[in-house]
C-alpha cells in the first residue's frame, strides 16, 4: 500500500518521528537498513540537565524535558516495555575550579531546579531531574510494532529516489545522510564515541556517577561507562586508547569497587557547530525533509523535534528558527540550490 510519507532511518530520530506520525493518523511508512551502525544502538540514553566542565545547563531543557517525559511514557504504554527511568547524577568535582564554577552559577541562579544539594561526602553535588531512556529497547519494540503493522521496509533506501513514490520523504539517516545525502550544504560535524560494558555489583540503580565520564547502572550487576569524544573521527573501530581512558575513569568513579570489562561499543554523533539539531525542508526539493544533528543529546531533543514536524504538517507551523535547516541557507553550497 502506498504511504503518503516515507521516513528513512529508524534510529532515535526516525522512531520518534514515526511515532508522532502514527499518533497524528498520517499515512506513513518507515525504511531502515538495520541498526548495525545506528548511534542510537550504542547511546546510553542519558538526559543530564547539567553537563561539561563548565557545568552548562542543557539548551532548551526547561521546555523539552516535560515533552520528552510525556512522549517516552506514552511509548512505554503503547509498546509494553519500560523505557523511562528517573535518575539523579552524582557530579563529583575534579578540582577547586569545579567548586568555584558551581558556586558562581548557583549565585547567578543559572542552574535552576537542576542543581541539588552537596553530596554527603562533600566531594560534589547532586544534579536533579536527570533521566535514562532505554534506546535499544525502544528501537527494537518500535521496529516490531511497525513490522506487524506492515509499515516497516528493511534494507538500504535511496532517499531522493523515493520522492517519486511519496508526497514527502524525511531523511533520518544520521551519519549516513550527513555524509552523503542531499543536505550536504549543512556544516555537519562528527564525533566518534566509545563506551564499555562493566560487570559490577552494588550500584544504586537510580544514580549516575559523573566526573568527566559517567557510569550508568543498566541492570543488576551491569553498568556502562562512557563516553569518549573524538571530534572528526567517523570510523566504528574500537580503540585501546578509549578502553584505557574509560577503565581509568571506572577505577576512580567506582572508588575501589571490583569490576570487569565485558564489552566495548562504538558510535558516531552528528553535530552542528551551534550544537542545535536540525529539522526542515530542503531549499530546492521541498518534498524532502530531515531530522538530524542530535549530537549527544538526542534523547532530550528528538521528541520535541518530531512534534515540530507534525505541527508543521498538520497546521503549517514554521519550525523554530534555532533548529530550522533554513539557518544554513546562506551557506555557499545551499545558495546554488535555492529556487
Ligand atoms: C557512545 C555514544 C553515547 C551516546 N550517549 C548518549 C546519551 O547518553 N544520551 C543521548 O541523548 N544521546 C547520546 N548519544 C547520541 C545519540 O546516539 C544520538 O543523538 C542519536 O541516537 C542519533 O539518532 P539518529 O536517529 O539521528 O541516528 P542513528 O541512530 O544513527 O540512526 C540512523 C538510522 O538510519 C539507518 N540508515 C542510514 N542510512 C540509511 C539508508 N540509506 N536507508 C535506510 N536506512 C538507513 C541506519 O541503519 C540507522 O538505523 C550517544 C552517542 C554515542 C556515539
């Protein structure tokens, strides 16, 4: 059966978009080549409201966190799998500079409700209202749902060629679309990331440990530690350097607790220089759209961006300027394309 809309890519972006299309009652299909290279398959799914050495409150989190919580809760109910876990982050200071940054930001009120009390040990502070979304479980259960409904197509799809068959094709192919698709004028950036799976007992299930890297308890006796950042690298080869760095962090964060490394995973993040994701329509082929550039915060942003697409399609609402692909229409490569 012909579908009006085709979504290409069933990573986090395509899954949330397809879900919003299903809720809106659209005629859609979703095509995916398998999750072997999907960064959503290796992502920890952490939503951390305060990140980095400079303790920056995540962009747009006040508005996007409630949207994300509601969307994943709905998906849990529809798919019948647990996906959303409320967490706290135990942010441990690296040095005196960290303490000063926190004190300054608290004094200026920059961190809002997300900066909690000092840890009992006095070695850091609690970040409140964090969460973890189980992305591998989400991808698998959603895939099964759309397969059963006859909406899923498997295999590699030529995104632009599908315009002959559908009113609208939306590219959600992550790194593949950024490197080779029709949106080549967008100034894409890449960052390879690696994580380790650890066998370790006794971690509190609702606490993420964080100092440079993070430790996320994923199930009893199992935790992940990550993630490394190698800007510019796009290969999916696990490295000894990343393993050494993550093992060193595990020794510090787990404070003497015994652990064993049982796995290593690799993925590539797609970013834009302004660190905002990107949605919208191609300047010349306006029936071609995209949702990409989720960077290291896809779990937070994907639900709201998928909602923007549906509002755009049902009511003609323009995309927010901060995420609209139109912000790159001044780039030299796009001027040649503009009608
Ligand atoms: C190590 C690591 C840790 C991370 N941790 C977190 C975290 O804790 N929290 C967080 O929010 N984010 C995290 N991220 C980022 C997160 O992975 C991304 O933001 C998000 O998953 C990107 O999703 P996507 O759907 O855009 O791309 P992808 O997940 O890469 O999905 C793209 C899909 O498109 C398919 N595809 C590609 N080309 C075609 C084609 N031609 N035809 C058909 N199908 C195609 C692929 O097979 C794939 O399934 C992490 C990333 C890495 C690498």
